[in-house]
């Protein structure tokens, strides 16, 4: 039996027990109400009977004007064990509620009210409940089935999505139910997990695709050099040197791909934009070619120093490689982000190629050294920190801007030029 049917059966049993308990307690309460009403009626009847008697004029007798209420029950007036007056009917022993009342002069008034109306009302109550109980159960169970159908819709969607994940297929995000209950939290958590899995799967596909593409050339070189060595076409020293270069190239490719496909371990801290730029400039060792032009030096970023330093270093290295003149480093505030920029004064990049600059292994000039992974790695770092990497032609030159979430330092802005 599935979970839904177990839940439905448990709900049905709970509803049945609740209806049964309601019927039992309702029966007890209704019985007490009928008994209270019957006792009230017998006392009221005794009052009417006593009011109808004349006992102070010798022989007891009834008043001349009739009292219709006396016909609802029975009464007898006794004295010394002898019945002196009645409404014409004896008082039976069972099925009636009786009451004895002593009157002045040694008289005893006995009255009785029939229990038959009470039994009829109680029987009608039981019959009504017996008819209403199954109808109520059917209505409640039908409503419960609809409710379970509605409640289990997100669960069915989650089940289908999990099944797709188990088949290495990426499902669509499941619908998050309204409210902030457990199902909504579960659906949101699943969507987040699926998104993270998608990123990991994409990184693995990227690693496999680029590795298979880029390692083909050094491996082919390996094979050619080994065949040449085997045939005696090249001296051993030349082949060993060529193999070492190919091995180093493959090591650089694999190292870059691993950095590109890994999610960095983040330990975010408050960092000065000015200090980050100065550290990156110092690490580049480019002498007078680097200029620090900072209008947002009061800003601080929320990031990790080594990662931002690596991203800036790649941007600076790319600018130095593809330009001859000065390279400007700057920082400015853009809303809740800090823009760390690196601008060269070279030839720039064709507009249609700007969007491809952060693609792994993309290089405009094939004759220049490099693997084409630096800008891709900088973009990966920026995305990991919750920012982005942007490129634009600055006329002249190219400007690369690293956007990092930032916080504003208190104090006036102070431009720096060095």
C-alpha cells in the first residue's frame, strides 16, 4: 500500500473515530437534555394537578373550570392508602416518570408523565445520526481525496524531477507551492540542488570538451616526436626537449581547466579596493606601464583577496600582452557593486568578438603566447563571488571591468593618481 493510500486510510479512520465519538457524546448530551426536560414536565404537571384540586371544602374535588394540561399525564389523590380522586386513568408502573407530593390535610398527590415522547425523540436522534454518519463520511472522504490530490501535486512533481535526475537528465524547476510550509521549503531546496547539479554537470562537460580539444595537439606532438625518435630521424636530446615542452603545455592546460571547473572555497572578507589594485600592480612587475587612476578608493569589496588578485592579474597580463603603452587600473562605485577596471590603449577588439573574450581557449591573435584561459578564469572567479566580468572598447583600447559586491567606506572620496 502506497504512502498516499496509507495517509488516506489513516484520515478515514480518524474521521470515522471522530464521528463515532461525536455521536456517543451527542447521544449522552441529548439523553441528559431529555431527562431534564422530562423532570421539568413532571414537576410542572404536579403543580397543575395541585392547582386544580379543592381540598378545603370537605370532600376533595376538581375545580369547575377545566385545565387542558391535566390530560397530558395522570394523577391520583390518596389519603390513608385510598384513592379519592384521579383523572380517570391508573398510574402504570413502567414507562412513566412518577412524582409523589404531600399536601396539607394528610393528602398524597401522585403524578406521572409518559416516557414515550422521550423514547421517540431519542429514537429519531439515533436514526438521524445513523443516516447522516455515512453521508458525512462519504463527503469528508471525498473532500480528503481531493485535498490529498492537491497536496501531493508538488510531491508528484518532485518525484518526476528526481526520476529525471536519476537518469542524468536535468528537469525543469518544480513549482513552489504558495506559503512557507514544509512542501514549499522542500520544493525550493530541490530547485536549488538541481541548479547546483546543473552547474557541476556543465563544468564537467566543459572540462571534458575543452580537455579533449586542447590536449589533442600536445598529444599528437608527443606521438610524432616518439615516432621520429624510434625511426632515428631526430636526436634524443631534441626529442626530450620537445617532449618536456609538450608536457609543460599539457600541465598548464590541465591546471587551467581544473581551476575553471572548480567552485572555489569562499571565505569572504571586507577588502579595500585600493589595496587590491596596488597588490595586483605590484605582482605584475610591469614598471611604469601601470597607472593607478582610482575615483572609488573609499570603496570596499566583499570578497577573497587571493581570488580577486588572481582575476586582476589575468586582466593585467592580457592588457600588457596586447598593448604597447600604459595600462590604467581603476575603481568606482556602481550601485551596490565596485567596478575594478583594467584599461589598455591598444587596438581594441572587434565588437562582435567582445562577447567571446571570456570563452575558454578563445584567442584573437593565435601567434601570441598563452592558452586563452586567463579571461575565462577571471569571469569564473567574478561569477563565484556574485559579480561579473564586462568588456568594452574604450576608443582607444579595451577596458575589462571586474564587478564585485561591495560596501561603501565612510569618509569623503579622494581621487588618487600615481
